C-alpha cells in the first residue's frame, strides 16, 4: 500500500505527500530516487531498494536530460511524428530512457542509480538545471534538508524562482 502520493511536479522533481513525505527525482510510477530529511533511496514504483543517510553523502549529482522544445510534451508528441515522416523514429528503443543519479559516499564508494524520465525528449532547461542545483545545495547545506519534509512547499518555492526575477520599472 503506497505511503506517499504525488502532490506536485516540477520537471524531474515530484513532491510526495502522505505518511512518508519526500521529494522524488524521476517518474514515481517507475524508477526514481526519493530524498527525505534523513537520506536518499532508490525506488521502483513503491518498492525501495536501499538507503543512504545524508551523513554518508559526499556528493550527489543529478543528470536529467534537457530539451530545446518549449514544452517536453510537445516534443514527445510531435518529435516521433517528425522522425517517422523523415525516417528513423523511436521504434528502435529497447528500454525506457533513464538518467543518472550519482552518489559518492564519505567512504569513497560510488553509487549510480537511474531515474526514469517523464518525457522522452527531456525536460525544460530551467527545470533540469534546478534539479541539478537543488541536489548540490542539499549536500552543501545540511540545514536545508528539513525542507524535504514539506516537499510541496519546496517545489512551490522552486517554481517561483524559475519564473524569473520580477521586473522593476
């Protein structure tokens, strides 16, 4: 039985609310990594496959692909059509695309987990960059990890930052 439900999504990040709130990187219906105030865990849907406490994390690198399409959904619907008409296409794909979530532990171990993309074409550049920078920020600023306990509020703050600076006239 799921202990968390998706409440909001911003690019590759999804706020999971419920008994076990977390910020997920990747598609929560498939492969994703959940960030909680206590640490990180790879998941396949609702089944987790390990855990690394924040105290053991030296670096966290998230590599979501970006797209030049103004909307990734547009790229996913028009892109295959264009490739089919022009020759080629997505028919030769054997697996659903994933992107790496790399961890280097304080013991020097290197872990690489994979997160499933929401879109075949990738994410908006700003959304991909925000996910990458957030991962780096959470490692560098332990006091900020408390925000992972309120993931919807965290994504609302990120969304406001991505909208840009207000114009001063």
